[in-house]
């Protein structure tokens, strides 16, 4: 394996934007866009916890950025740049690094962001990756989890549960004929760039599972929620499994769709803001303790064994 | 071990500043101080690589913050806030977490910073910690590594090599009667708050070893350097070992003192800016290829087997 400084010069310095000063300094310097607030988020991906050891390195890199971009999307922020921390075990070689850097380059291009700094270390055994993403919003324009109001409708972007099924396909527990579900599990599409300020009262990205992330909004906003299982949008590939994996689709993470609290009067502006992106109403917020009722197509209460993925 | 959300609510939310929004959102929102540039740095600490498994958790927390604060100090930045990422194995219990959070609280107070966000995950076996520190500088006021000029003097703050000896004491390789060297290894003192803009042409913090970090300035500035081993300041505790550990003192990391390139005319302003903090001239930058000559007290060339700590 190449040494730390050669590695930075060869693979990471070419990814650096102006604020990264060639990755040659102790820290990055960022000139905030005039009149904007800065939004900061950090997420880590650990081998065997967040990705499998043989996942393609370029997809690991892109998922690392996209998980963080999804957090910026949930805040209504525009991405700007990022810091990258790697801890790599001795067996990681040039080809892994080259593919990893290529994945970063690809999504830097796709999302108009640049690497501005980071930290590189060795690890004993497992790959550990952390990205800090920096974005910006209009002052006061950041969406939070605590702004939902009783009567707001619950909307979600895209389709829910593809990543849960994709993970099971990668584990050999089901067959993913088209590869779509696997792809959704390996490489999410963060919903960056939707102009949701003034339309949604609250937002979160679905990273821990629909029910758990909805629960975060309920707790932060002090509201109860009701969702209709039949309204939770499924991709054709997921729908083909019927209700066989319904609990997994609602409680597993990694979809990186947005879950929104939207006043009924804003449904049309929401659809307009989402353009070609599918957006679906799945339920409502109500006054009451922060609990979630899930109803089947006959209005009967459904219960599940768990609400989402927690890191213990 | 408590679950992720209980852990955040119990130990980390109390550390959150206003911009952290109670750690309830997907990301932190930061209003940049008017007319200032933002400085961002990230550093990780991994069990068995950067700290020993039985190190006191409060000192691990404080060292994590201080390593990053030292990078801000090297840029001439004023600290503002931080993001924290933890990956903790299942055996980590409440008492470890409580002590870790107490250490964070203590240095938040000491350095006037607040936790504004982060990420919490499980790990399989080892503790992995990452902090992203955010600071600010006057526009154009950030110190870099590439500004040194031929003829500049090389100055260092504090004393050099205490952490190298302290690490050896912790490993039982030498006796540290007063505990001073051990303390310097466990808990650095980042040189935050020195008004070095306009005084130093370049700066770096000594985290990888004096020679290696000096080498970074040489490379970035395109200069050669000469240092006089006898001028490298030793604490009384380190001086007691004579030259027995000279190579370790010059090549091991973790001192977190500042190394500065200072025009001769600025020596007096430098001393004034450092106040009670010891600051010592140890050599000069010259035109030439980026190499470092180390001279003994008779002006003879010394050679060492390695220049500093590299991660592979």
C-alpha cells in the first residue's frame, strides 16, 4: 500500500476544490455564499455494518456522499463541498483506491461539490469512512423535524422499501431479476434540489426506515401519525412481492427518500416542486402522543415487531 | 448498552449549542459570523492506533477535540463549534459514555465551542471517533503551509518531544516520575488564540513529528530548511534524558505545538503575540530542494533513520 501522503497526492488532491487549497493545509477555508446560512452534516460508513466487504469501491464512495447529500436534501440545503476521513486496513491496494476515488469524482460532478479537506489513517482490519458535507440555505429556510402541524399530510418521494429488498437480494434471500432493487440498495438517489421551503412544514430523509423516521418527526413535533399501508408507494419490482416483505419495506432503512409534513393546501405546489419525481400522500399527522398507527386497506390496525433500524 | 437515540438524548444533546437544534435534525445550521471566512478541519482517533484501549475516556474526548483545535490554531482560526462521529463496540457501557461526555463538556467550556451535530453508529470491535471542527478567520487571514520565504526563521511554540517520551512512559519503556510527560502525551494544549496573522508567513501544527511537519512546509513552500538540534526546546523532564531520545523527540508526533516561518524582523512581535507561552527559534529556511539538515552543537550534520510518523 502507498504511504499516506502519496495516497493523498495521487487519489484525493485531484478531487480538491479551491477551498481545499490542494489538501496541503491543516484545514480548509470556505467563503460562505453571501447572505446564506451554512448547513453541516456528517455520516460514517463502516465495513460489515454499512456496506459489505466486497461491494464495489466506487459505489461505496458514491453512497457515502449520497447518504450525506440526502441529509442536506432533508434540510432543503444546496450542497457545496465536503471533507473526507478514511481509515484503511493494510490489505487495501491501489485498485481499490483508484475505484473509490473514481466514484467520488463521478458524484462530485453529478452534485457539483468538491473535496476540501479530510484525514487519512490506517486501521487494523476494517474500512471506516466518514464524510462531512457542507451546504447552504436561505436564512431561516432550513427544514426541520419539529415543524409538523396537526392536519398536515404525510408525503413521501419516490418508492419505499426498494433498498430493504435489495439488501435481501444481495444476501441471497430473494431474487432480483432486473437488478433494480440491488441498485437501489447500493446507490441511493438523494432528493437534492427540490424547492420545499414554504411548502413543507417538516422534513426528514428515510435512512433508518419509514416508521422510525416518521417517529422522529412525531416526537420532535409532538404529534401522532396515521399511515395507510396500501398508499405507501412501491416500485413495480417491489410490488411483485405483494405484502410478503411489507414490514421490511416500512421498517428497514437506506431508501433515502424524503418524508414530508405538508399542509393540505400545499399538495399542488408540492407536486409542482417535485416535477417528474413521484410524490405520494400516505397519511396524516394528528394531535396526540407521538405514536404511529398503520392501517390496512380495510382500515384495520396493523402491528409490526420493530419500527426501524437502531445502532446499538 | 443504551440504544442510539437514548444515548444521543442522554449524553450528547446536553452538549449541543443553538446551531445543533437539539441534535434533532438531519444537519446543523450555522450562521457564519459576518464578514469572516469559515475554517473546517476533521481528525479521527481510532482505538489501538491513536489511543490505548484503557486510556481514560474523558482524556480521549478532550484529545480528540484538541487535535482538531490544534489544526485550527495552525490556520490562525478562532474555534466555533464541532460535529462528532462515534462508532462504539457493544462492550462500551454507561460509565465510559458518561466520562467521555464529561470530557467533551470540559473542553467545550475551555475553548468556548459547542456540539452542533454528528453521527452515532455501532462498530464490531474497536472504538472509532471523528470530530469536524469549525472555526473562522478574517478574509485572507488563514495561515497556510506554502507561504514560507527563504531567510524566514523557523520557530516553535512550547517544548518538543514530551509526547514522544510520554508515550514511551505509558508503554513502560521509561520512567516518568512527575507524570508530566504522560500528561503531555494524553492531553495536548492546542495553541489557540495567538494573533499570528501578519507575523508568520506559514504555520503547521506538529502532529506527525517536527521533522515531518517541517518537511510539509518545505515542500509546500519550495524551500530547504536547517535546524540546530541543540536549539529544539526541551522541557526539564525531557532534558533529563539528555540526547538518549533525541531522534524520537524530533520525529514522533502528538506534541501539537506550532511550527512557524517568521521573517527575522518579526521576532519581537512573535514573542509579544505568544505572551507567556515559550517560543524558540530553531533554524532557518533557505533556497534549495525541500530537504532538512539537522546540525549538532558543533555544526556537524546529523542523520536519523526516519522523519516522522506516517500511516503506511
